C-alpha cells in the first residue's frame, strides 16, 4: 500500500510539472515571429509619411489597431455603423484636397474589402494606408513602385530606417528640400532655356531678384484686367466648350456640389424642379450627418445651397454659416480657404469675436504662404517646401476680395509670379509630377477671380495659354479627361474644367467671382427656399433611396463613397473569418489539458495493474 501511495504521489508531481511547463512557455514559443508591416503614403506634398515598418502583432490584431499602435494620436477616426472610418493621418484629412479625397488602405497590394477594424491580420501582411486625391482616378501602382518613385525609403533599411524616419516624418522640411531642390532646379532651368533664356536668371536668383520680377508683371497684369485680351477665336472655342459640357451635365443631372455651382454659373436655365430636388438632397444630408461634417464639407455645402437659391443659414433648421465660423475642425489651408469663400458667398455677417472671423481666416492663410509664393494644404509644412498649384489657385480665389490690404496684395503678387514660373511649355500645370486638367483649371479660376488674365503673355508658353491648354482636355461627349493620355472622361476633371471656363468668361465680361452670389438672387428664386421644406418631410423615404443610389453610382461624397454596403460587409465578414490566423498562439491550457489527461489515464492503468499483481 505504501508503494502505491508513493507511485501516485510521483505521478501527481509529474502532471503538475507538465502543466507548469506549458503554462509558462507554450504561448511564448508559439507567438514568436508574428509581425506585420505598415506603410503610410500621403499626397504629393506630404509624400511618404511612414516608410514600411515591421511591427509585432498579437492574435486578433486588425489593420486599424496596427495603425493606432504605430501612429497613436496622429490618427483621426470616427466610429460609424460600418466600423471605424479613418478620416485623417498626421494632419492630412479627408476632403482637404478635393471633395473626393480621403484615406484608403490595402493589404499585400490588394484592396481590402472590409473596414480597417474588421480586417484580421496574418503574420507577414503588408498594410499600406494611402491618401487618394480623387476616387475617380485612383492609382493602381503597387506599394514598392510608389516607394521607388518617391525615393525616400531605402530597401536595405530593414526595421531600423523606418524608426529613424519617424523624426524625419515629423520634420519633412529638413529632408525634402535637400532631396528635391536639385531635381526641381533642373526643370526650371530647362524650361526657360526652351523659351526665353533671359527668364532663367530671375528664377535662379529668386531671393535676390524677386522684387523686380514681382513688380514688372504684376504692375502690368492689373492693367490687363481692366481691358481683358479678347481673342475672338478663343472666345468662340470657349463658348462651344461651355455649351457642350453644360449640356452633358444637364442630361446627367446635378450629382455633386461643384456641378450645381458650375451649371448655375454656365448661363443655362436650370429647371426649378432640378434645383428643388438637389436642395432636398442637401437638406437630407444635413439632417443626417451635419455633426460629422468636416469644416470643408460645411463650406462646400454653403456654396452649393447658395447655387440652388437656398438659405445656408437655415438648412433643416441648422445655421451652416454659424457652424462654420464656430468650427473646431478648421486646421488646414484648404479648410481656411473654403471657409472664407463660403462666408463671402453672400457677405454673411460674422461676429467680431467669432473664432473664425474673416480677419482670422485671412491671417492663417497668409501665415501658410511658402517662400516660393504658393501654398500647400498643410499649415505645418516647411515654408521651404515646394508649393501646390491646385491649392495656390484655390487660395487666390479666396484672397481676391481682400487685395486692398497691403499684406494680401503682396501675397497675391508672389503667388501670381509662382504660377507663371511653374507653367509648363504646354501652357498647362502639373501636380505630383503629372500634367493634368485639374491643376490648370484651379490656376485659371484663381487668376481670373484675382483679376489676372490667364491668357496674357505671362501665362502663355510656346504660344499656348492656360485656357487653350484646358480646352485641349475636352472629349467629344463634353467631358474632360484628367491626364493628357487618358481616353475617358473624369467627373471631377469635368466639374473643375467647367468652373474654370465659366470663371474665365465671367472675367472677360467683368462679372467677378463665380462664388459671389451677393447680387444674384431674384424674388422668384428666393421663393424656392421654402418650397422644398414640405416635400422633404412627405417624401423623405423616396429621397433617401435616391441618395443611396447616387452614392453607389457616382461615389461623389468624400466620406461615404468608401463605405461598404451591407451585402459586401456580410460577404467580407465571411472572408475575414476564413482568413483567421491559425491557432499558433492558442492558450497553453488547450495543449496541456490533453497531455495531463493522458498522463492520468496511464497512471490509473498502472495502479490497477500493480494491485492485481499484488
């Protein structure tokens, strides 16, 4: 009997040792080596925010949790019924660049079909968050191609370089100018050589010769404004281009804020029913989502409501003008710019003590001007960084009414000279190394509103001016393409092009800014404001269905165009489940339990055998 007790005690000790061993070592051993790589790519000005960085991951880690782990408070997200929606990373926010700009992500160079917080990572996954400037023209380049093109991330860097680049990411100005100035000086030297050798000296000696440069063209350009250059052939082409594009838009219907503004200014008689219908859709959006609107969303809505003769101070009972000047979300040059344009739409009264009165907005915009004379969207970027053509054009549009202020006048002069210097031999402009219609359109709008002729000598290269360059992008069906090599039209390019052509025509006819509706309302138009209110209530279900269909077909809203529909969500949840990680990091108890039970069974059998033997 003593022998049996001794054997039982020995077996119990053995089982205990097995459990302790597994509990302390199994999960550590099996979890080793589980990593994922994260990269973050901004737009042309921001560049690579984070070079590919390998990070340890845990079971159940998602693409969103990985982003949060690495970027922390630099991530701005919103919890929606579809999951976490990433609105901004490192200060770059959805809607900052255009109405259809925002963040998207892919895994292993494949677009993810579920929200970032629903995608379960596997060891070895490479997650890339990319800022999309225009959903209609999304880049299909693989991550490595983008990195190679940018040239800021070295392949032999491993995990050390991304860590070193964190501070570099915080101070891009210290690295970018060093890496970019030589590259950008070359094209600047070549362009003048191909045109006028004497122009090369002022560009090379900007800091020294800037004042004479600024004074000569800028003293002449205001005179050109008073008597715009009227080229009969160009005006005929202009009228034909406007008629063709506006006809196409009228046939397709108003499906975005910019289309509403462009058509309202194109000279077409928009049917009352069309105005009411779009005003109803805007009202519905405000009712449902106004608290989630960015400052840019609010400003754009003010412009659109004004275009269809609505009242921005009372949309679904909300005063959008007040929300704008009290906004806590204004933090970018484009945000300040759109806000100023919106407040000036009908010269709305703004309290002197308001957080964002006109003086405050103008001050922030001026503070953001770069040394080259232009602007980028990010107020925190180095003043030595290269500016952005599109943003500079937008800023000029907003600053135009304030040119009597000396500091504004000087800023406008520098910006105009910047645009003239950056114009290509084709008469157009480029962004991110690509000549495109959006950039030349924004340049034309900004120049024309400011009072500068975009067809003048200063904006004519190789006998091609900016307006002629823009018209060259038009297709037979009236749409405009984005890139010269494109064969199909782009909705965003078409919207921006029509706005630019209409603004240039307004400039020639001395009619001012297309965004100024101060003297545009009539009594009949004002009555339209009250008409949509009853249908909004009675036909809300119909309007909501139309709105959903529009979102799926056109994808014009920068926040909701990327939301996955319910059917896709269900299918993708199944996909996510199928992609769950193997239980390599399973609980030690799951493994130790069967081992322990096996040992106990063997021990029991041995005890019984000994009793029989005795």
